């Protein structure tokens, strides 16, 4: 999502983990956000920040709701492909 709102100024990198035999691997996922009003959180619209756009730098992504983004992300699964592709203009 950071890549979408910054219009590719901050590009997400593909990353992976190489396992070693030194012991178990532990991963911890952290999610931060205000979910007091879930309907409001899901319907919030995200798009490229307007101050980062100009005639010379047009938007790369269309605006989308968090709900639409997450629905696509969960449906797509972890196949290694870019989850932002359907949101490109």
C-alpha cells in the first residue's frame, strides 16, 4: 500500500527468507491501524498522494478502498506476483 500512495517513490521489494540449520525460524507479523470503526476503515479510499503528482509525473495507480485491496490480496495468495498490478492505470 505504501508503494501505491507514494506513486512508486517507495517501491516494495520482493523478499524471501533463506533457512539455516541453526534452529527454528520465528516470524512475527505486526499490523497497526485504527479499527475502532471497521466499516470506516474498510471503506477508506487510498490513492497516490496529490502533492507527488504533476503533469510530468502522472498517477501510476488508481484510487481503491482498503476493502478492495485486501480482497484482491487475500484472493491472489502468496504466489510471488505484485499485488498492485490490478490497480495500475
